[in-house]
């Protein structure tokens, strides 16, 4: 049987993205306390299709996933992307993973497990690029610290969405704790003031998070969005640092 996909194509039309999406697949992620943590991720995998090829063998994406089964983590994204480029004869490869990450946290009278939604986007052309995004729920202060002016929230007070590129490896747990060390203190401080307002709380939290992330020498770029889930409407604020990287390193669009 002829291999139609690898035959030359004389229309000279370059396809920017071709691949597979919404694949549920078990993965093992790095866990600082327990070494590893098993979870289920949703994958998008795609490459560019040079104009000289008629098509791409879609089954090869799944073959690559199977080959790295149990070894998909921040540290070997480059190997996965390199194999995608090589197997599919592409000039550029991308992989997007979305997964829940669970962290046990001590409460005053119990031990609870909190879920954090994570995304990783890796791309490889001449050099590789890796972006990590974590959604970290923001809980309201304990009742003894809350005032009547605190907006009523639907479940959580809100969420902090942190997206970053890093110079050196960062544990997911360390990033979560860094963010929570800011949100817990900042929210309690802002809400203790007599004239607390949702928009001011969001803006203050966003600035405080930005300052804390900027102090971490392992982080070379970040974007922060803080959202408050108030009744009637949601308020939000966002920032990015350094902005000079925005033109050269566009944030990924999950499709």
C-alpha cells in the first residue's frame, strides 16, 4: 500500500498546525514530597506540515505518547518534542497538557486535599520553549478576620492564574506555596480595612504577587491574573513582566 501522506505535494501550501487534540491519557508528574504523583491529563499535540508533504501520520502522535508512558514531566518535554519533530519530519512541534494536581494541606482541625489546574505548553523549533500555568484558588480570610464589606463569593473568593517561563526547574508545590503566601496575607490585610472594595482587593493582590514573583531569580517571565468571584459580576486585574518578552514569546492559545 502506498504511503500517501509522505508523497510530495506540489500545491506549495504550508499548514501551520496539524495534529490531535483532547486526548485523555494517564501521566506521572513530579511531586516534591512523594517523588511522583499519578493523574490524568488532556493532550493536544500538533506540528507544522511543510508544503512538500501531502499529510501527516496522525497515529504517530499516539505512538510517541505510548513510548513516553509514565515519563511525561517538565524535565523531559524536550525529548518528547524532539521525537515529534523527527518522526513527523516537521520544522516545529507543540504539545499542550492540562491536568489536575493535588496537594495535601493542613487545616486547623483536619488534613484536606486541594486541587490545582495546571497547563504546560512546550514548543520546539530551533530552540525549545516551555510555559507553565497554574490556577490557584484564593480562599477568603477566616471569619474572625472578615468584614461585612467583603464581597460574597461563590465558593472561593477568587483565583490567581500564574503563567511563567523559568530559567531553572521549579517545583509545582513551591510555586503554589509562594503564591498562597502572598494571597493569604494580602487578602486578610486588604479586607481588614474599613473601606474594602473588590476592585481594590484584586488590584492590590495582583501587584503583590507580581513583586513576589519578580524576586525569584529562577523565573525569567511571568503573567499574573487575579479574579474575584463576586455576586453580580467578576472583577479582575492582570500584569506581565518583563513586557519586552511579549513580542518574541507569545503566550499559547489552547485550542
